[in-house]
C-alpha cells in the first residue's frame, strides 16, 4: 500500500527550485525511494527537473543553493504507511522516530528524511 502525498510546502520560498549539487546523482533517490516520477528536465540556464507524486510537484535545480538549508514538508494521508513504503523502497533506516509537531493550531505526527543530496524532508499526517 502507498501513502498519498497531499501537499508540499517548502521551508524557504520555492518548492520548484530545491537546490542540489548534482542532478544526475540526486534523481534516483526521488524516483526509486520517494516514489516521484520525472515530469520534465532542462539543461539551461541550469540543470533542473520537475518531479511529481500524486498531485504535487517539486523541482530540483543545480542553482548554487545549499541543500542542507532547504527541503519541504509533505502532508501525507498516513504517516506510518509513508515510512513503511519508503523503507520498502530502500530508505536506509530502521526506525522512523515519529514525533508530534505543532504548526499554528494544528498537530502532525511526523518523521524526517534527509536525502543523499542533503535536502531535508518532513513527512506528516494531521492528527
């Protein structure tokens, strides 16, 4: 069973320009582990790609940004299913270390994934 990715909110301003140092190296993690599909790629003005899962899109770009300072929050329909799916897809982690985080008046059960490119993702389910 697969989790549904419902929304994507970037930590900074642009979920369509998430910085990676090497697009070719980054893409396999997103397509094989995270379950995204490649929608499009361009080489100019910098290498970048658009990825999609369910009805959300993100973009990766060799734009000179610092991956360790960026990422997205993905709201999912079932956070435990999301972790099990990513683990079955090759996420090298035994424990999700779930926790409850508050954002405004909402609470989410969350876990974090740091991609090999350094981007950090929080996956959470509204509780």
